[in-house]
């Protein structure tokens, strides 16, 4: 199974490099890729990810966790004491939260939940199951380290000392910890389905503006609807607990475990399999 060289050249525009050729990357004639081309680009992207060294994967994974933590902090501020009403406020917070995936996709980082789309490359037999799980496991651990570290830094910097941020952080954490395991799992499926669709749409565009637009609407939807993203929760819940939310480490572990399971199912089975069946099975 071969993929044309111009696809490989085009992929270079998605992966940050320390050194770039002076020759512009070849792109397709259209500003927006067809779904079959998106599938090709995703599979090439996945093949590059499994080749990352441990050090680079860890560094980019920590960056991914930091990016998601930053957008969690921003969203917490945006929804504090809003007078717009519940729906518009949550959607505005979701737009702010979109910053995280924009930084990941445009700035370059590893995000385990978005990397669930690599399952499509596995379905095409371009990567092995071992390579897939290596990336998912290491990026998840690094994401968690970045998100937890940022939560500790933000709290100890005094950001949450003043109202209304402190009350908002507590409210967000307590609402998440109050979810039953079934709710956290099902909301995890829905959240990562939308995250992976945002990554999919980001590959449809050749320019940064198109990527941002492709990311913002699915991500703002999952936040506004109250779905559960495990990496985001590794920032939001610890930040809220440090600010004074009711709960403890067992409650955090339960939420993260069930949310992670849902994220994995929604992101690695539901979305990639359907997209593969619809657009990628007979391509490449």
C-alpha cells in the first residue's frame, strides 16, 4: 500500500521541524481537503508520531498537558460571574477552552485524546498495535504530568485567591466529582468524539485560520454541553480541590479513570472506525 510523495511533502506542513527546507511544501489546489485526502494526511501524521523518540514524545506530551491546562484556566476565568445566561456563558467558555487544541494542532504538541485518531492508521495496517499503545500511554502520562504541574503552579501563584475565580474553580471541580461512574464514562465518550472530530477538521485546511475554525466549533460544543475530557480534568479538578472543593484523591481517581475509559472508546473506536469505513477503507 503506497501513498504518493506529494502527500508526504504536504504532511510536513503539519509537523513542526527544527530545520525546514527552503522549498515550499506542495499542497493540493484546493484550500479544503476532501475527506479521503484528510484520511491520507492523518495516516501519514500517525506514522510520524510512532517514530518519535521517548524524549521528544515526553516533552511534547508535557507541552500538550500544559496547553490543555492553560485553556482550562482561561475558561474558568471567562465563565466567572457572567451575566449572559447559562447557555451563552458555557459556549463562550468553550470557545476560550478551544485555545488548548489550537496550541496542540498549530503550535505542535502531543495530546493523547486527539492521538486516538491514530487508530485509523492501525486499521490500514500502517502502524502496529504496540506502536499505537506506546504513543497513547506515554503521551497520556506526559499530558497528566503537564496538567497537574500547571494546576499546582497556577494555584500557588495566587490566581485563585481572589473571587470569583476561587468559587468558579470549586464549583467546576465539585460538579465533575459529583458525576456517577456511568455519567463520567458516557460523557467521556462524547467529549473525545468531538475532540477527534476537531482534529479531523483541522486536517481539512492548509492554513492556520482554517485549522482554528475547524477546531473551535467542536471543542466549544463539548465544553458547553458539559462532556468530560480526562486531561482537562487533571487540571480542573486538582485546581478546584486546592482551592477548597469538597473531595479527595479517591474521588479524583474515580472521575479520571471512568472519563479516560470513555475518552478512549469515543476517540479510538467510535470516530476513527466510522471515518475509516466512510472515507479511508479503500483509499491510500
